[in-house]
């Protein structure tokens, strides 16, 4: 019998502790543990395949809305300008959406880690619906621009929250396959948006491009919300660093305005642009200074370091910047060099957008099976870099150009699932929303910078008096010699190749951590 065993047969409540035991018990520390954030003792029942399928369909529909509204307005802008009698401010209809959606991406990502995915997807879709209704009812251009900004707040919140919910539902090893499906959603929105917008503006009314969002968004909510209760919960309540969030958003908005106005509304070396660059840098340094001293910063700076996150963000940003920059500028090349009409030039962009989805699908399936999953992205980005260099060094007939662009897009597409899944796989569950929002934020900035850089390259070669974008693409553009346009695009293709070379280097340097989740290889029975 040891000293802690009962020595009498009487009930315990009649026993008296010895002095020795009482002394030992008095030294045991008492601590009240807050279990409000602790996971449940009994795990949630796993989602069935039908439930996963329903959730993913609703997420794809939700993401389709956000992606569609970045492109559907473009072809309706001339009609909107004629109705309101205001053409000079038309660009703000698109710029307001992009500014708002870029600025709030990290905000919604962080808030989803604090308040949960369900609350933030409801907020994002509610803002998106309210903005869409106000856009459709806008009586003048200023109100339409303000409503587009509100719509952009919702659209910018949709993207990181949807990607975070995917990470809650699907394991990292399986997630790459689903990322390919969502890449297909982007392609469908990119191709279908201008077509649908043009049809609505020409045959119905331009407001229909906003009214159509309401039933689609309500349908996505109706599909998603009943299943959200079964999704695993990983968020953690904590104090919100509002000052850090405001500083980060302000720095992003000013920088986006610099990239939008520089070289178009104001010369790059004008006092206005230089002052705005200084203001953006000051806000960015203020954010970093504050984040280093806050107890729980809005965007923890250590989260942006390590051997995975910065390389995954940079690789994805280079790939998105390359494909966005080419998509914006290639129609001009098609029209001048190959004498295609505007609609034919739009059709010639399909291989660049569609084939990238095939590359994403290949990478996603490889991630589900291969141990060294990043090799497919290294091979793909290197293939894209070589294809881009070939485009810069050779002059091809149209079919040859489209073949090389397809190879370029195939390799480029492998970057997206590998970078997203690797990034989410490298952080704690309670920080996936934060790091996903930051990823969308920095990708958007890199993409905007690339578009501005490609346009600056063309203007330096062709002449600063040529207008390359918007409804003013006429006059001098049509008189540009074919040889000059070919020379200018050699530099553009070379810049795209350099970006993909940078993506290759980032993939090589990124640590390849094992992916959690089931292996889809034939199972091997193990002895117990």
C-alpha cells in the first residue's frame, strides 16, 4: 500500500487527510484555463462526398461572381458613358472595383481567422449584392463609381475566404486538384465576361450586368450556408489590430493609384506621381514599424518569412503578372501585326487563358500522387520561360505564335496550385485565412505592377504619344508600323520570360514540405 491509498474502510467523506498529504496538495498550483477556443473533445463527423461536392460548387459559383465582375463591365463602358454623358471618368468604373478589392483582401483573410469563415462569407456576399443593386440603380456616374467601390469590397473579400474554406474542407494533398477547377472558373469568367457584358449592353440594358449578380449570389448562399456548420472550425478570437489594417490598406490604395495613373494621366516623373510614391512608402514603413511593436499585429511579419511563404507568393505573383500583362496587351499586337479585328483578337486570347487551366490540372493531380510535387512546377515554369524567350527571339505566323503561347500558358498554369497549397500547408490552421488574404493582396499588387511595366515598355519603344488602352485605342495606333510593333513586343515577351524565370528560381528555393492528407496511390496494408 502506498501513502496515497485509503487506509480505512469508511466512506471517503469521513476520512481526514494526513499532514503530509495536505502539505503536498497545498503546493499544487491552481490555474483557470480558458477553453472557449479549444477544439471539441469529440471530432466532427467527416463530410460526405456529396457534401464536399455541394460546398465546392457553391464556392466556385461565389468565386465566379467576383471574377466575372472584373471583366463584364469593360464592353459595356461605352454604353454607360453615352447614357450618363460622362466619358472622362469611365476608367474609374473599373479602377474603383480593383482598388477596393485589392485593399480589403488581407482584411477579410485575417477576419476569417478571428470570426470564422461563415460570418465573413456572409459579409462579403452581402456587400457584393448591395453594391450590385446600387450599381444597377445608379442615376449618375459618381454614384456608379461609389457603388462599384462597395461591390469591390465584397468581391475582394470573396476571394481569400473561398480559398480558405477550401483549405478547411479538403486536405493539402487533395487540394491541388480542386485549385485547378477554380482556375477554370477564372478562365470562364475572363472569356465569358466581356461577351455577356456586350450582349447585355447591346440587346438589353447595361444594368443587367449588375442585376444578374443578385440571384447568383443568393443561390450561392443558399447552397453554402446549410453546409457551413459541418465545416471544421479553426478560427481563434483575438483583438483586432485596426490601425495596422488601415495602414496596410492605405499604402495599397496609393500604390495602386500610382500604377494606374503613372504614364497615363500623369508622367511617371511628375511631382504628383513622385509624391504619391513617397506617401505609399511612408505608409508601408509605418505599417511595418507598427506591426513589429503590436502584440497581435494585423498581419504578423514572421508569417511572411520562412522557407515557403515568400517564395510561394513571389512565384504565384510572377505567373499571374505574366499572364495578366500579356492578356491586356496582346490584342494590340494581334490587331497591328496580324490585322485581326477586335473580336478576333479576343478569340486569339483563349489559348493563353484556357491552356493555363490544363497546366493547373496537371499540377493538381501530380500533387495528389507524387512525393516531390514541386518538380512539376519547376518544369512548368522553366518551359514557360523558354517559350517566352522563343517568342522574343523569333517572328512567327499566327498559328506558330498561338502554339508557343499555348506552351507558355501550359507551363505557367502549374505554378498556381503548387504555390497556393504549399503556402497554406506551411502555416498553422488558425493562420490560413491571414496568409491566404496576404497572398491575394501581394499577387494583385505584382499583377498591377506588371501591367504598368509592360505598358511602359511599349510606350518607350513606340513613342509616348501613343494611347494603348481603353476606348481611345485609335488614330496613332493604327498607323504604327508592323516592324516597330514586333520590335516592341520582343521586349514584352522577354519580360514575360524573365518573370517565369524568376518563378522557376522561387520554386527551386521553396522548401518542399510533406503534404497532409490521403495518398491516392494504391493502398498498402500495414501490420498492426
